C-alpha cells in the first residue's frame, strides 16, 4: 500500500520538508501504465513488457556472407603457389528457394545472402578469384565456414531476442522483425496533462493587454514532459474561477497518470487553487527546502489517486520543480531503472551564492577540460527565480547544499546534467 501523504504542520510557520524526502514521497506515487500490444513500427522508444523468445533461428539457414563462389573448403586448400581451377555449375541468387547440391571439385556462384548448396562449407570471395563465369580460378584458400553465415549464428531458437525492461530502439525493432514478430507488448508512455491557471494569461497567438502575460508554463512544461518520455496533453489556460478549474482537473484525472497545474502554488492564487481542488483529494502544501520553487503542492487526486502537482506561476521555478520532482516520477512510471539524471562533480569557475536552509538548483554551463577530462562549471546569472533566459543557456543545474550560502571559485560541486553530452 502506498504510504499516506504527511499532514502539513499545524504551526503558523511551517517547517521546510527536505528535498530528498519530497522526492521519495513523489516517487512512491509512480504507477506504471498497463502494458499494451503494439505494432513494432510503433514501439520505438518504449520499454518492452515481455521476454521476446525467438521461435526462428537467425539466420534461418546457412548463407553466403559475400558475393563469391560456394565451394568445399578442401577443394581450394592447395592454392599458395598454384591456383586451383573449378568448374562453375550454376548460380544461386539471394532469395532462391530451389535446393542445389554441390559435387566434389565444383563451385556455384552465390550472391550475398543466398542459401548455400548442399556439401558447400565455405564461400570464396570474388576478389580471391578471376571471376570467370564458367571455370573459376581461385588464388587464395578459405577455411571451413569462411565467409558463411551459419544458421542460428546470431539468434538460436529459444534465445531471448529482446528482454523485458529493455528500451526498444532501432536495433531492437530490427531484431523483432528478424525473428518474425509484427507486434510486441510494451509499457506505454505515461499520460501527463499540463494546465496553466491565471486570469492574467493569454496564449502566444494573441497580443497581451496591460497586465497580461503570455502563457509560458503550459508550453515549457509540456516540452519538458515530452523530453522525459511522456505522452502529453497541453490543456492550456484555465481561468482561476474555482468551479471551472475543478471541472477541468477532474476531467484530466480520468485520462492521465500525472496532472500538473502551473500557477497553483504560492500566494493568494495558490490558496484559491488549493481550495478549488481540495474535495478531489488532499493536496499537501508543505514548503520544500529548495530554491527556486519551494512553494509547491503535491497530492493524489481522484478515484485513481493520480499524482497531481501545483507549481509556482514563475516559469523558471516551475521548470526547476519539474526537473527535480516530476521528471523522475515520469521516468519511474515508464519503468526506467534509474529515473534520475546523471550527476557529476565539477570544479566551480566563478563564486556563487545560495539561500541558507534550502538546497540550491542553480543554472550553469558545464564544460570539460579536454586535456585532463575534468568537469568545469560556470554559473549563469544570479539565483533569481525569474531568469528564464539563463535557463535556456544552461546545460546543467549546480546543486548547492542547504547549509551553504557562499561557494568560492575552485570548489568541487555536484552538477546535474540537463544536456545529453558535454
């Protein structure tokens, strides 16, 4: 049974919950969608939900690995100073289904992928011969099984071709096709719904009036969720009117594994969103000891206890909370063995400041010294939560411990990758 969400503190001044405790709480709510069977052409990027056992050998028959001449290896062995001549008694193209039998002292012209004639145990590449179509001269010997793909050499009957939990990429799709599988059981992508709340928001195809701003969050968070491997529904802007917001979120709970409400944490607006959704389930609004993004909410709403997040309205803060908490949840729901981003140690190139008592997730540019292999990190901008442009330049988050306020240049810090390669 999933452990209940802790009740918020009753004191007027709530304590901050440690980041690791909040991450554990969130990951406990991860639910993997039920497996579905899909065509292999639709399986790319998904996790395999079954052990795919080969019912056919791969290759299914002995076949030529190169264009050349199928022979008995003993017939071309004495070749060093004296070439061997063999009569060419036929030709077998790739895809031929007509069996042929090779007699001692003969050769058959074969194409790459063609089945070998009976008694042939080797293929002499054309480059080892004069290429004559009727009586071929062989200048170099080949060993038994030379330039031959043996039946079952790649996969034998009963072998596991694709394992449960493997990510299905191009090679896995090709292997599934090679063993004759047109469909495969997979774990589908978790469905994530993104909602932006705020009467001040307008969509990007409209011109904002005085006091209005563009809806950044629904676009940015939807992109982040897709990058994490989710199937995303960007609901867009929902006014702060409680009844309408409740109706929208309640509808999304029926068709989502995760619901994210941006603009639902912090200040009066956050209180109103929390109140509007409270009868769908309990939402924990305990502040988290991190910055940016300490003001946030998390609960399991609806009859299926769907993980639901209330994020700050500030896009920078919302994206950092997504990186720290929601991305690992999506990865865990997909069945990824390690849902977290890669973390390395890097030497700080410039000093930085952080907020005491909260773990900092500060923007940085991660570099690598080609001569030493050492990671270096350059902080970007200040610790201000509103600086979205610097996040666009960042390829990492610098993790600063809760007890640190100033970190001098030259210190080693933990850095979380945002980019795949550095």
